[in-house]
């Protein structure tokens, strides 16, 4: 699909449907609540785009029927979805369903499946018009603007798209330096309440309902050969004020018993972990995070043990 083939009325505000793929076998099963698409949704809504959302993990029925109903009921122009490589089948189902329901619809896919190997992923997914490489908040907003104004897609960093039988891959997108500037995830739009009431996700041996996933940083400062950083190569951290403002919002709107920190690396800075633990004492919530073994010290263990003991 080339930019010249996108024949859209410049005066028309497009309607976007963001789809969280179905990650479960049966309704009520637990799953890991993806944060990526929820950040995209909140960023698009904050920018003023008309965004509809659906979490297929809490929608009964055939995926094609659900997608068709959303497309028809809300006059959807663009369908976006995404995820990791092992979720290929579920992502493809969404894209294929959108194309079957409306042949001229524009489809966008993001997440690790695209970032890991953009051209191979686009080829395998078949019905993806655009792929978002790396962090997607700014890229999606710029792509939406270009689609609505028929601007030059090639000028947008962090994209891959069709150009005849070949693919065009634009310049890499620079990582977002100020994570505090990104709106909080669109929890309500993807039925977080329903998620919290479903079976526990079973993450790393944790079997707890009312578990929320949160991020305090992105990427990792290390370059281990066995690891791939889908959020870019630059390690960045949110401020503690930003993180705990979000946590206060979550605990005031939802029943939260456990936090799963989705950071690739949590304990890079001892003083930061110390502050985190001190502020967590105000919440009657247990939490889980990933640590590097060479970051673990007796002092750090004492701090962590003190939080758990409470």
C-alpha cells in the first residue's frame, strides 16, 4: 500500500479501532495484561483522535463477528493491533478479520513482533498495511495525522509499509526521553476491571487475582547477547512521583492486591529502590520485579524484606 493509494477525505476525521488480541483459550482464563496497546490508546486519545477499543479476552463469540460489528457500528476506518512474536496467530486473526469485514480498511500492527524483524513480520502477517517499529506513542500519532491529511508517510520515523511489492522502512524512531510525558495506560478502555476479576495470570509462579502490571522504566542499560529490547536501546526511568500518582489512581478505582513490575530491570539504582520501597509502605500491596543477580546486596535484601514483612 503506497501513500498515493490512501484516498481519504482531508476533511474527515478518521475512526480508529484498537484491538487487544485474544490471548486466552476460554473466557475467564488468566493472561498477562499487555501495556503497550494501552499506552498507544491513551496517547492517541490525548492527542484528540477518535479511538474505540476492544479487548477480545473479555468478548465472547467469533473474532471476525466481533471485529465486523465494531467496524460497522462505529464506521471504523483504521484497525490497529499488536503484540509479541509468539502471539503471531492471534494478531493475524485480527488483521485478517478486519480485511474480510472491510476490504479498504487501513491496518496497523506494532509491538515486538514488528520490532524484532519488521519485513519478515509484515510478510507473514499479510494484511498489515503499516508496521510500527519500537516505541509507538509518537509514531502512531504522527501516522494518524498523516492519514487524515494525506501527508508524506515516508517522513515519519519508526515505520515499515508496503511500496508495491517491496517494503519501505523509515528512519529509526528516537526513544522517548521523558517517560513522565506519556499519558498513563488506557486501563478503562481495555476492561481492566474485568481482567482483575478473571483467573490469576500465573506470572513467574505468582497465582494471584487482582494483579496489575505497571512500568517504572523502559529498556535496560545492559547489552546481553541473549536479550532484545523492544522499547529501544536507551534505558530511561519514570519519576517516582509519576509512578505513585498512577498507583494512587489505580488503587482508588480498582481493587488491587498485587503489582507485577513489567520493567526489564528494576534495581539499577539502589537509592531509587530504597525510595520505592519506602513509598510502597503506604500501600497494603505486595509486588514482584526482575533483578540482576549482581545488583543484589545484603543492604538491598534488608530493604526488600522490610517491605514484605509489613
